[in-house]
């Protein structure tokens, strides 16, 4: 089945593994019986950057193994959704020169952007691509508890076979960070250091036996995603191990903000292609095994986050990377130059070198600016399409008649745009302050966005004027902000329950 279509009209394939289901249960990607079952749902998707190809291969091997009866025990507590080719247009634009330096596949690979030229892993807040709207719709309709996004990374010459990341935005419910950093990641990291024994049968595809042999005999080193500062264009920064970005435009951060367990997987690009497939597959299998063993705890985690009441709570709007209190041992490595057999271009091969070096780890973000969550935002009817909340699944309701409310408005003292264009936008930053509340008559047709709802964290980051990844940042409100002294969306700390029923 498919869960949507690409910009060029290619279907986005989806497989559902549910041993309890009838064969025709999931013929279309509509709201599914899956979403009401008392089992834990896991979504694995790959190929968001279509040159990072090991994820789609690992996903297909996993599906083949499941179809042949492997991991049957997972079915008592898990349902699995697999979307192996998310960037379907980029996947078809294969050349031998995409992903320079990556060690294969030597027959070429797809390209990073979609057919619009967009990086789909920067599109989760603005949702300008049909692919991102389709994937967010899939998550909205099937309600997975865990989402795993499969990538490959180059950068620093380190000693790991794969690196990973939890959600990084400090407005994420901290229970997700504790679960991943204190429980799941340590367990999976330890398991990958052990040989698994016999690999499940993989069928008769080309390379099956080689992959099976790698899986039987290899162990893997993994750690939190990072790079040294000189590999990130941060030459003036302190020497250390730096993660990437907190903003929810990235998949794992968005998934955390919507109260789900988000996991980013990054196989090391300088590993041979078959080893990248093998380590990605093993990483996913170990996660699934852990989630199977703790399925009810994972569901309880997401249910508690969805049920939490946020009005009055201070949440992060902006953040900065934070230094670890202690130095952390990081495995650095080495590579050698090899030549592409068809193009003669340089590729890099990871050497079996692991050089421990103690350094500070910059793996988390702390809030630099916060705001209190209101009881509701009030969006003028004319801006309903611009803020585009429905596609994210954020709950809202139009006022049927005028109502008097104590509201606050954000008075703008400065409005600036980035000089350089990014993803087709010159990102906007507003300066200003919220005023004290005063009573206003709110007209009929105004969209009330109550903040006592599961997606309150997402709504907060979309609608707050100072959010560094919201609708203001991505120019959605530029028409209303031209020469404006006041932000057009109001907020209230008054109860709005009667207005949203």
C-alpha cells in the first residue's frame, strides 16, 4: 500500500507487519485498525536523503525476514510500519557522483533533495513538500509510538559504525529523553557489542549470504551522533563532540515534540555498503526487540505525555548547545583513500582504528528563551490557511459568535530577515514583548487553538512569535506582518473550554 505521493507523482510505499491481521486489513493508508489496538506501533522510514541508501535496503531485508517467520514473538506486542523509500523522486535520480566520498554503492545512488529541491529533513514544521505532508499524515492517522529515521553520515573520521540521536529540542517532554538516554540507548549499544549468533534466513537475493556472514560475525560500536568542530565549520569552538540542531524541522526533534519516541540512525558513510546495511539492520532489530520487551512502558510514556496539561508551564522557544559536565571518551578513527572503479573519483574507506580521546560532549540543548504556555491562541480567520494547523493534526475550532476575552498581544519592536536564502526562504525573526491582558471582543470566525491538547508543544512552537522554527520564521505570516506593529495572533490565559466544545 501507499501512504502518499511525491512531488512528481510517485507512490510512497508502505508495508504493515501485523501477524494478527487479515490479509486485506490495511489496503489503504487511512485511519487504520492499527491505531486502536492495544499494541505498540513502530514506524521505520528510510531514504529521506536518497543518497543515504543503506536504510532502505536494511528495511527491505527486515521485511523479508519477517515474512519468512523471523521475530514472530514481536507480534504479541508490536505492530510495525515500514516506509523504505520516502524521497521517491530523489531515489530515481541516480548518478555515480551523488554523495561524494561515500563508500558505495558503486553503481550510483539517488540525490539528497526531492524534486522541488527541498531537503525533506528540514521540512517537518513548514510542510511544503507533498512527501512531508504525507508522512505527517501517516503519523497522524496511524499514531505510531516509536519512529525511527534511517540515514548515513560522513563528516568526522570517527571510530563508530553507527551514531544515533534522541529528540533534541528542550521543549520535548523530558520523560522521552530519560527513556532513551537512560534505558533504550544503553541497552542497544551494549547489545551491538555482542555477536548475535545465527542471523535469520534472508532469502535468495544477491548478497544474502555475504550479509548473513557479516551479521553473524561482526560486532558494532555506536554512540550519540556528533562531529568535531572543525568538521562543522566551527573552527573557533572548543574541541569536543558536537551534535547537530535542536529545531523541530528535523525528523527526530519533530517526533519528540509530538510526544513520540524519536530515534535518528546514522550509519557511517565510509563503511562498505554491505556493512552499512548490516549495522543499520542490527540497530533497528535491537530497538524493536527492546521496545517489544517494554511495549506497555512505551505506550504509557506516550499516553502520559499526551494527557499532560501544559497551560502555565514555561517551555523553550530558543536554545543553545550545552557542554557536558564531565569529559566523555569518544572513539576517533582513520580512513584511507580508494578510487571509484568507474569514475576514478576519491572514496573514503573506514579503517579498523579506534583511538579513544576524552573531550567535552556537546550533546544537549538548554533553553535560552522561554514563554508560558497560554490556555489558547486566537488566530484571525484570514490566517487560518497560512498557519495550516490541521495538516499537523493540531486541534482547533472556529468561534460561532463573538465573545469577550482577556487577551494578550505581542507588540513588535523589530522584524528582521536572514540575508541568505535557506530552503527557498529568508527566515524571519521578530523582537518584542507580550502586553498585559486586556478585554477584547473576539469576532466570529476566529480560530481558537486550545493548548490543553496532545499537540500543545507543537502548536506552541508553530504559533509563538519568538519561536525559531515556527510559522513566523518560515514567512507564512509575512503578508500580515508587513509594516505591522502587532503580531496578528493573540493569546489568552482565560479558560476556553466552553469555546472549543
